[in-house]
C-alpha cells in the first residue's frame, strides 16, 4: 500500500470526535490528543514504518493520550530501592499528619508578609528564624528555595569580584552537574584553590590569604570520601584564621542534621557542631537529613544574615507560604522531639527486627496474589542517598524475586510501567524490594504490580 493510500485512510477529526463523544473528556483535550496521535502516525508513514492503518488502534491510542494528559506527568511512585533520600524520587517523604497541619495556612490566607500587631506590611524572612535559632544555636537564620540558592547568594553577597578560598579536595560536583567552581564563577566570586586532592593544611589556607580574599569556604563531600594518605584542616583553625584576617568562614554543609537523633545512623557533623566550632555561616538543605521540604537554610551571624536579606537576588530566591508552613511544622516536631513524625528519620532508625517482620508480610502478600513466584526474604544493604552520609551503608531486609527464565530487565521495565510505578533494584536475575523505603500501605500495590509485570514479561 502506497503512502498516499495510507494517508487517505487516517480517520477524519470529525469522525474521531463523534466516536469519542461518549467519553467524559473535554472536547478540546480530545482534539489536542488526537492531533498528537495523528501527527505521530503521519510521521511514521513518511518514514516508511507503517504499512496498514488500524482505526481501532488509533482510537485506543487517542484515549490513552487523553488519560495520560489528564493524569499529569508528576505522580506517586513506590520507592523499593532502599535509598531513603532518593533525589530522583522527591527526596524526603512527609508524614500525612504533618502535611495536614499545614493545610489551614496553605489553603487560606496567612500573615506571610503582614505584621498583625502593627497592621502593616511585614517581613516573610522572620517566620522560621526563631525556631532555627533555638535548634542550631546560631544568632540568626534565613530560608531560601534550595541549598544551591544559598550557596549562590552567600558567594554573590560576600565574594563578588573578590577571592574565595576552597580546598582542591572539596571542589565537588553533585547530581545534575552542579559544580562548585561553576556556581562560584556565576556568582561573581573568584575561586582560589588550595592544597591537593587528598591533603589541605592550615598553612595552605594561610599562604593563599591576600588583600583580595573575602571568604574561606568548606564544602561537604556529599557523594564521595577520600581515604588513605589524607589530611583535613580542623574546623577551629579555619575559623581562627578568618577571625585573624577579618574574613568570613562559610561551610556549605549540603545535608544538615539538627538533631542528635539523626547522628545515631549518620556520622556527620551537625549544624550546631559547625556553629559551635566558630563558622560565621553554614548552609544546608531542608529536604535531606532534616526530613522536610525543599529549602536552603542559612544559619550564622546576625549581621551577615542581615546583609543577605538586602541582596536583590532574595526576591528571586525566596520561598512561598507552602514551603514556610511545611517547614515550620517540621521544625516544631524537632522542638517537641517527636521524631516519629519526621518520616525520613523514622525510616533511618527502623530496627532490623521490624524490617524483617515487614519483609515477611510483603512476601506473603505477593505470594497470595502470585503463588508460583520464587520469593526469598534476604538481608541487604540500604543507602542514605541525597548526598548525605557519603558511602555510609545500613543493613536492611528485602523481598527478593528470583526471575528464573524471565528477563529481570523486562520485569523491572514493566514494574516501572505499572500503576503506581514500582522502582526497585536488580542484580543477577533477581529483583530486590528493600523494605526500608516501602510503606505498609504499599504492599498490595507492589503485589499487584509484580503480578502484572510478570504476566507482561512472560
């Protein structure tokens, strides 16, 4: 059949609209989806990839396109990877109770930038500062839309057209090609590298200080460690050097812990530790070890925080009422020491006995739906993720599906296509569902996803 004949058999738009009139889709959505499907079909015909027109298949494709469009692209997924702070899967999950507490402020009006006592315009930047001062013991604090924004604002405010000293062993690149040297250049600061990859001494910093120096910056090694023949300058010595030379000491902590409860599973300095050592400024994320929403938090000396607030970039980097409300309720749980409400911390601290018991429950749920599968409950390794506690591992339990003659890659692909998508790990013809990041209410969805994925892969 010629291309011209194939083109002539494509259904007309009025036919499609009439056939889909009984469906509860907005007519404009149907037309939009039909245009996409038909345009793709014509492209395939022009490329010689189509030799027959199936009108029923075209209608089904349009219906699927409508459904996908109305569902939206962001959706719930099940994290069965064992990576708790999974950057690609939204980092820290929030508890429903904590979310509900924020609804009143978020869904109505609030005093975001209104001073109720004075009856006039207020300042949105003060709302969480008292809680953060209480928890970190810093003089003041400021919340931005993420930690990258915090890094950029600090460098732009205090080191534009001046030098910022950083150890060569800390010129990191994190996910999404976020590189410290590039951020520094774009902020207007001049990078002054000191030391070597594995060793940076206080003398390296001292020798680099000159009239153009403004900031000495330490950067958290978020996704790697340096072992062996190494040396790192003690925090106190860096702070003493900056004080002596009237410079600013700044630690980009990346993933900051503000509770001793976090330190049970993570050998990281807390924000309070960094402040106690004498650093003028420290920045960290709200959605990593803190277990809250995406935010960049700066804590430190009040006169420096005040200068950050006057930078015109603040207008672009500020947070909205949703972030402030959710973060406020997260910080309240820290103040109350109710860590059960911090879902990320709860996941980190779940006992092996509990994980083993839940793995047994999940295995039974899967077996009840698909009894012929080969399942095992095995001990595995979980990871912190999110650039937190680099290279630190945690023991966990998982349900392991032995795929036998079926391709594990095929099953894994179909699990990602199930509703909701199930994201897991694979190894040596085995599919692993790590209970550390699986919630009890997800067992049936996982069992159903596995049942469907195995059928589609067989």
